[in-house]
C-alpha cells in the first residue's frame, strides 16, 4: 500500500519559467531558546502544466515524482487569485 501524497498551500513568488512556478510556503515555529513564534518560509518549484498560476496567487501543491533536477511538486489548484499590479515602463498601474 502506498502512502498519501503530501500537500501544501503557498503563494506563487515567480512564474518566469515555462510550466514551472516557485511557491513560497510559510509555517510558524516556536524559537527553541527565546520561545517566540517565528515565521519560516520554504520555496518549492512546482510543475504548472497549463501555466495558469500567476505571481501573488495562492496555490495548492502536491508531491509527485521527480520531474527535473529541482521539481518534485505539482500545482493541483489555484485556491485564490492574488492582487498583483503589472509593471509597465517602471511605473505601477492599478
């Protein structure tokens, strides 16, 4: 019997590559000495076959077989669309 695939929810920080997005997943952890809650983030490269995810979107990624040297995750769904402004000629357009 095979185990269930791991799943994570994170925010897309880069979509410059073809069929690949970089997803930042944040988690909270208590500091071992200072006992303060610290926000830690990890970045994962995920396969996005349809190129649907954009920067700022919240996506759910799922574990998969190795697809390249660094890709081991696949985008399952876009949970929420982000509010990202397009940069045109170095100025923000709302």
